[in-house]
């Protein structure tokens, strides 16, 4: 697998992890799907590395049935993005399954996906404030904080 | 950021994919759920209808979201096992297994053969349990009431076995990091043996009731079609794919927990409808019974926990005589064991499809991040495509054939 968007690749526990350039993630995914036959997107998630910077890692798990192989792609995103939330291009144009996976990441981490067809909250109520899986979000939420605390 | 309580008790906003008013004058928007008996949980589907034909369907999920992934980060690694039970409560042992496997990958500990075989046996019993609940409720939705009682009769036996092994009927937490929670109880061979000997004849009974049943055939054959390409693209996994002719089972393609030592077949059907999925799951039940029989007959002797004193609680007797055992016990109970920094993804074939746990450790005694790739979440994405341009009455059969669990979807 050689693509200019892949920055570095490492192996651990029999799993391959590649860091990719977030600006060219769609090109890379299209190449991996069409040429390398990773026809399944197993899932998308994110990791919040608060307070270090770059703060977020968006993680893609790809699976090729033909080669019986799985790879992991990661993109580093800065947490101090403007105007409000960090953004990366959506891969829904490559795999339609990315639709809900990206909505979940948006809902839980507050990472925006450009060109996503319907980027609204999926698990939390649509009027919820804050992003629950961020490390600076309190476990009990903001709802149950008492003045004495 | 401030939050008032009133904000969240407001009415549920409409799904934005579908406008509140129908797009064409002859169309009607129908709200199915969130409290509908055939949605098997709390699922809301906004259907746009033209006559009795579904033009589009938009599932609205999240009603059962309990923040399990967030909660993982507050618990020690071993305590996390109890959360995995509550994700997919019909396949709890598959979830226990995949979480334990993923953490063991980071810990790099070797699990003894006896524990591995017991894990396989329990995971397969859990598959039977899940498929029985699916068959009973799915048939009940379509109108075959007897099936429900038959299936729950056998399910009760399985739950008794779970109780015998772990003390719990549903939230078993039996598969733990480093092995099992308890040694398999005395006399388990007789109980499991008796059940598994009778089980194939019970599957015959189900097939006798349904296979030649004209109502069942009419309600399932040719219903709920969705092409294989669409399913792969939309993230659908498990028996749905095998009902469409794809021979892919993680137990075969990426064997874990010594599945490679068992002799079983992956049932595949090509009809790609509700009927084919029913055939696949029923054959899977027979294959699971075969695996359990093999585990019962060939169960190896030996320890049921890994030889890893820093992870596994020591024997009580050792604690009274050995200083190290006492220290390890104190460390594990008070702080929990530490897992080396790193990340791992482990997936298993659950009754509904691919469960994958992606775990990140920062070297402390609590997980830094646990992500669950659950099969129901992926499968449900295929629902709008499956329901498009079908009759509304068929949607019940199509929904049932997906076999989703909303706890698994919303986590």
C-alpha cells in the first residue's frame, strides 16, 4: 500500500496502523476501496487526547473480504480549530456506511465532517449541548451539577 | 456551559431527514414507534407512505443511549466486563468474550485451553439463546404464536445453564480478562449434555411448524430484499450477508479463542430475503449445537485462568501462605491491574454480526477509550434501503429479519 497521503505505518499485535493526511483522506479512502479492495468500512471512531495537541485522532477501521485483512487509518486533528469545532472531510461518498459512523463521532466528540449529507446528532437528543465523550466533559454531564460542588 | 433540566424533557424533535409535512400531496408521514411491539426495543421509524407503499424510511435511534463508552473510562479494566453484558443483552457472552480478548491482546497473556474451550461453548450457547429469542419474537410478529412458547422453553434451559455457571441468568460477566469468572461447576457436563442432546430435535420441531407453513412462506419469501452490494456498502454484517450468498464468518476467516479446532460449517443461502435469513439462522443453531457437543466431549483439562498473577486474582489458600499472592491480591483489588499503553481492535462473530472493540490504553488501570463497533448499529443503517418501495405490512417481517437489539445500537 503506497499512497502519498499515508504519512507513517506501524505494526502492533498483528494490526497495521497508518497515519494519514486529513486533507487527503477522501482520496486515500477512494484509492483503498477501489484499488486495494477494502470494500468494507468497519467503523469510524475518535480518541480525545486532551490536553495534548493535536487533540483528536479520527480512527477508521477498514476491512477487505478478498484479502481477509484489516487496517486502521488515523488522522490527527487539532482541537483549537476555528471557528468552533475541528473538521475533516466526510467519506460518505466512498462508503455509505460512514453516514451514521460520522454522525456518532460528531455527536460524541464534536468533530465536523465536511460534505456530510445529514450531520445531526444521532444518539443524544438533537438539542443537547456539549460532546459527551470529550475528556473535559463531566461524567454526570452538566445537568446534575449542584451549587455546592 | 449551563444546562437546565427542562431542556431535555421537551418533545422529541422530528428526524431531519424527513420533513414533518409530506413532500407530495398524496403522501402521508407515519410515525412507527418508539413504543411499537415489533420494533423490539425503543426504535422510532418515520415512514413516508404513498398508499400502503413505503417511499422512504428514516430510523431514529438513541432512546436507549446510556453512555456506556463514557462509563468504561471511569471503571477499571476488569470492572468493564460488567458493562459489556449490558450492551447486547441477548449475546452478553459474545460481548464479554470480545472485550476480554481485546484487553488480553494488549496484556499479551496466554489463555489456557480449558478456558478457551469453555469460552467457545458459552459463546455458542449465547448464540443459541439469541437466535431462539429472535425466532420466537419474529414468528410472533408474523402471527405464529406457538413458536414463541417453544423457543422460550429452550431458552429457559440455556438461562439455567448460565445461572449454573455464573450465578446469573442474563448479566453473566462470566468471561473475564485472564480466563473465566469461576471454575465450571461440578456436574455441568450432565446438564449441558442433556440439553444439547435434545436440542437438534427441538430445531426439527421448529422447522416442522414453519417450513411448510403456507402463511409463514408467504410472509417471508421474497420479502425484505436488499442487494449484497448495498449491504456491504451500508455496513450490514452477520446472517444478513450469509442469507445473500456471502460466505463470510469471522469464526472461520479470523479464528479466535481456538475456533479453528472445531469442525463446523458456515450456512449460506442465496435468496436474500426474510426466508433465507430464517434458513441461515436455523442452520446456524444446528452448527452451534455441533460446536457445543464437540466442546463437551473434547474439553481439555487444566487451569481455567491464565498464569498471570498480576491480572488474575490469586487462590485464597495461596493468599494465606504466600506473601506475593497477598500483595498481588491487594494491588488488583485496590487499584486494578495496569495494561501497557497501546491500542487494539478485536472482532468476533456475534449472533447479529461483527462486534469489534477498539480499545486504547494509556498504561493506567482504567481504559483510556473503548469503542464498540456493534452489529445492530451497522445493520440498522441498511433498513431504509430495505424498506424502500415495499408494502408497510412487510416492514414488520423485514424488521424482524434484521434481528437488531436496541441496547446494542444505542449503547
